[in-house]
C-alpha cells in the first residue's frame, strides 16, 4: 500500500517517496558497533550499553519521517557550511574507544598555510554540531539551553580533535593534535528554519565528565546492569524512538494493556517507592495548580506585550459555530417514541487513589 497521498494516479505508477526513504534509511550502515558514539554519551546509560555490547537494534520504526527529514536537511546544511564558509565537514574521529563524526570544524588559518598568518586571519579552532529540531523541541532549547548530553557530544568531538583522533582527511593533518578553542551547537527548526546557536569556550572539565560517564558504560558487564535513565515508552520521546526499547522494557512479553513501567514495580519496596513519588508529586502539583489559577485570574485583563522577562500573548476567544445538542436530540426522539440508538459503553477509566497512612502514635 502506498504511504504517499496520491489524489489522481491516472493509472500511472507513482514512486512512493516514504517507502523508498525508509528503505534508504534502513540501508544506512548500522554496525553492531562496540565503540561508543559521542551522541550517545550522557543520554541514557542502558541505551549506550546496548550499543557497546553489540545488541542488535530491533525497534526501527516505519514512521521516522521527522528523523529522515532531519537527515536530508542536515546534509544540505553541512554542504552550505562547507562550500560557503570553508568548514571541514563530517570528520571521522576516534580514540579506539569512542567513535564519532563531527559535523563541522574550522581550523585556525595558519594550520592550512603557516606563512599566511596575519593579524586578520582566524586564530581559533571551532567545532560545531548541527541539530535539526521540531518547533516544540527548539522552544525547549530557547528556554532551557542545550542539554548536558549535547554539550558532552560537542566537547568529545573537540577532545578527539585535540588528541589526534582525526582519521583520513584530504585537507587536515591526521593523527596529530588539532586546535579547538570553541565548541558550538547550531539548532535549526525543521518547520520554519529558525536558527538558534549556542557556543562557548572549550572546557576540559566537561570533557572529563563525559569521559567518566563513558567509562562506566565501557566497564558494564551487560546492558541490563546499567540503569534505565529515561522514563520509558509513552513518557519519553527518546524511549519512544529508541531502537532497543523492546529489549529494555520487555515489550514482547507484556500484556497489551499494561504500561511498560509496571515492570519497575517488581516488589513491595518498589511499589511503596512509587506511591511515595506519586503522593509527593500530587502535593506539589496541587500547590502549583492553585498558584497558576490565581496568576491566570490576575492576568485576565492584561494586554498582550512584554513585561520584564516575560511575553504575554492571547489566542482563541472566537465564537464557535453551533454544534449538535445531544439532550435536545434525546428529547425529540423520546417525543416521537423512537428508541435512543446505543453503542457499547466500554469501561470507565481506572482511577487511582493514593493517600498517606497516618503515622501510628
Ligand atoms: S528505551 Fe529508554 S530507558 Fe531504555 S535504553 Fe532506550 S532510551 Fe534508555
């Protein structure tokens, strides 16, 4: 069945873009790599351990449109950085334990031609990682800045360049330290092309933290010995798209209506801990809801605009078109002595009740 929406095919075969794109994506090299990728460091220890232990990725979704669009966009962005701004792109870097590909690197000018050094030449080495994001994810970056894992990743590229980790390259010396003074993350919105850039001086301490994190993974006897650092399918978008989620959460053995997270409540102690987390969170949520409700009422008459560090905007408030009135329909049918059509009601949703047991005196 075609995945593209074809309005008029006129009997002429239309190549199915997304079918081909998914085939193409699946054909990309996905080795059972035992080397750790910088993009996996700092994210989830168990996922990184699956990679290092050579676990075969079983969860390669057929609806990876956003990821594939990101890959295509990425290729175009790197071409522009290379052709218009002289970046060296897609540099393969390794120290024999970590293996990754830095998106873009600008070496100081004197590296290419020591004789050409002048006060005007670029004196800094810069490494950049490009990330394409949905508008919502980009908004998180604007509000919260790059994640720890993203800083780890770009610092590790810098570290590998600084320690002679560059593999074959036509224009740069390999096997010898290359200067990197600045690390940069460039985020590009997939829908509207907004660009957000974060950059900072290279920080040896961040690299040390990233390497210590990697050491733990490399020392793990098996993936299952590593904690699941994220909340699981349905709660974390990273887990939803994780190629190891079936192995991680035993999805193949769970009844359909069971949440994967139920495997975490394996004994009385774990259930008690989940109840404590639930009760604590419910109390915080209740207090926050009250504060939010009061603030919302206070703002009801405020005009849109910028107030200090905050921007206020309004949307909605438009009249809705009329909609069917079920009560009136029932009255009409009853007036005509016509039986009310019914459908199966299903089940009411299960509601949890959690309260603290009073302490015994
Ligand atoms: S499913 Fe989530 S918790 Fe499990 S390995 Fe993948 S990212 Fe980590």
